[in-house]
């Protein structure tokens, strides 16, 4: 295929994507209310073409026998998402830096996006580097850097004489997030685990406190950081939303299920019997207090419907791990990135 054919192919795909986007713009589409439908054009990529996918997300390579889970497409009510065009994504972000900041679910989404893009330009050279907590995937031909900063709580955890201290009112690591063109934040997954010795608020220390309250205080600190530090005329800010887990079958109408193991299809329909987890309300309340524009990728409900999308025993822990928190790749995080792309359009 020559350069002219490449240009025609790219142009045709771009026109198709824009045509699909028109109903979204005209109707003010709610991209987060809808249902999963089987689509023979999915998955968007074969994970075997992405040698950098981490073992914990590589369900197919780890021996998962059912292969329907990547073949479902998210269908919003009343409109259709524009088809993900990796070449267009790279050209629109040429010379720019995009950073995911958060826990291993941000890692999940970061790996998804790098694979979606790599599969769109498989012959385009790339580099992967890690320095401290920051990993960078660079598409050299386009000068696009897709970064991930592992920061599970967004606020600081520091080592002091008394031990490890979580400072709920401090974000010194924010210096790592400056100069980005797009920021996608996330936190929640680690808040149920105690990975500190003390929590500090101002001059007060406590060994522990209500985790939901601590989560809300941390989000407030992060929101103030956005309002005081981020120039949103130059940097677009997103929040990933709450990615759910599936360990309690009674929440999806299957009381005998104690995890996601053995689940092979989504919940059909538009609602989840167990409802939204309470942390979603906390997050939305915190986002409502931020004066600068922050876009919520409200992926909780569409992900709740995907009890089949987790690695379960086909993750890094094998049969002893049973991971029902993270997601197989290809899989659900690809849809998160499709929605991110639609916002960028």
C-alpha cells in the first residue's frame, strides 16, 4: 500500500468517525448509560500483538479458555460511539504528553491505550522507559508520550521517624504531573487496605480513621491542587471514575457466586441489581466542589455489567489469586479509552 492509499484509508476512517460522532454532539449523548452488545468487529486488537502487556492482564496468554469476553461493544442509549481511530488519536496529540495517575487500575487503562495505539501503527517505532514511579511509552514518529505515574492515593505517603505517614492534606508529588497536555486521575482501589502507620491531617495524627471519610478528604486536597496549580487552558483533566470489583454474586442476582470465576458473559440490560457503590457518590460530590473543568469518565455502571471481564484465575496469581478487580486485555478498559477518545474528538 502506497502513501496515497494510506492517506485515503486514514481519511476514510476519519470521515466515518466524525459521521458517527455527529449524533453524539446533536443529542448530547450520555455515553455512560447503555448496554453491552456482541460485535464481530471486536476486539479492537489481538493482545498477542502487544508484547508489553503485563502478565496480570494477559488472560488469553494465561490460558483463559472462553474467548467471548473481548467481543462485546458498549452501546450507549440513543447514539453510537465514534470508532476508535488510533492514527487520528496520535495525529491529534502529536508532540503532546498524556499521563495516567493512580493505582493499578490506571495501569490497566494505560496498558490498554498503548496497545490500542500500537496495534493501529504496528510498524511505528516506540520506546518504553521507567524512571522512579513514572513509566513512559513514546511513539517516536509522532512525538506522543503516554505516561503512567503509580500513585495509589494521589495524596502523599512519606517515611518519617514514627513510620509511614499518609498526609491527607499534601500533594508534593503533583510536581510530576505538571507540563502534561492531558491528565487522567484515579484513586480508590487501595483505600480499603492499610498501607500506612499513621494518617496526618494538619498537625493531627491518628493510626486510622473511616476510610470513606479519608478518601473524601484526599479528593478534596486533590481538587484544591487542580484549582490552584493546573492551567486548564493548556491541560485537560479527566478522572477515571470508580472501577468496580465482582466478589459478591448476590449483587448481580447470582447468590451462589462468591467471585467472578467462571463468568463468561455480561449482565444484559442497562442497570446493575446491586446499584452503584457508595464511593461513586463521594467522588461526584468532591468533583462538584472543583471550580476548574474536570471531566468524569463515569465508567462504573458499564463496568459493573461486566462480571465476565476480570482475569479471575487467569491473572498473575493463577488459581490462588482469583483477581476480580482488574481487567483482561483486550477487554473493558478498551471501552474506557474509546470514551476518552470520543471526548477528545
